[in-house]
């Protein structure tokens, strides 16, 4: 979404993570997505770094600048740390079985770690960038989307109306819809 927002040209390649192609492994031994291979040969294989590359300069609409507030960086740290860990253990309980906790414990922990602080922030402004969106919205939203998709009825019943409205807005946005267009898998 950051690349689209910044108007950066790129070729999207669909990757089935169960069958990681050799080309992905050659670019990034981490074998995670996304991976951005620049024309000058550099490889960027962290989402936040790709956003920085796409949005930081020039940043006429302030998407990157607004993301640099202490509050936004703290939310990003929560998202990338405990929230993702709990989300994975709720979404894929067979992977987290070794901790001996039922998936609902991780569901509730994820809610406390990120959704409640998000609710507090979004209660006062429509975006994490305030009146306008920022890179933090783009970084956090996909994981809130995954969280909501695990049990949509449960998520809809949560007392986080600002988060639910924010997520609905992003899911209906032209930027998200454009980003979610399927591309053909490489041959």
C-alpha cells in the first residue's frame, strides 16, 4: 500500500509461502515477504523499511513524517512484538500448543496489547496520523485485519468501535482494494 500511495512503480509477484521459490530465497535468506528488489540491486526485506523507502522522500503528504511520533512508534513496536506473537498463537493454535495455553488466552492478550491502545488513540482521531493517515496505519491495519478475520462475529461484538470503524474504512478504501488485486503466480 505504501508503494501505491507513493506512486512508485513495481512488479508484484505472488508467493505461496508453503512453496517458497528459489528466486525469493536468493533475494532474501529470511524467506519472508514482502521483499523489494530495487533496480540498483539493493534488497529491502522488512515492511517498515520498504515503507520508509517509498514514503520518506519526498513526503509531500506527510505519510512518513506523521508515523514518526513516539505514540506511533510505540504502537508499531506493540504490533510487531507481542501482538503478532499472540495473533499467530490464536490464529494457528497448533503452532502455539507448546505453551499449554488455550487460543482464547492469546486472543485476549492480543486485544489488550494492541486493540485497546488503538481504541484509545482512534477514539480521538480517525487515523493513527491524526486527521490524516500515515505509514503506521498501513503497517498495523493488515494485522488487525487478520485478527478480526479469525472470528469475525467475536470481533464485531468487541467494545472497540473506533478500531472497527477504522478497519472498515481501510478495507473499503481504494488504496486497499487496489493493493489486494491478485497477480498471477510466477511460472
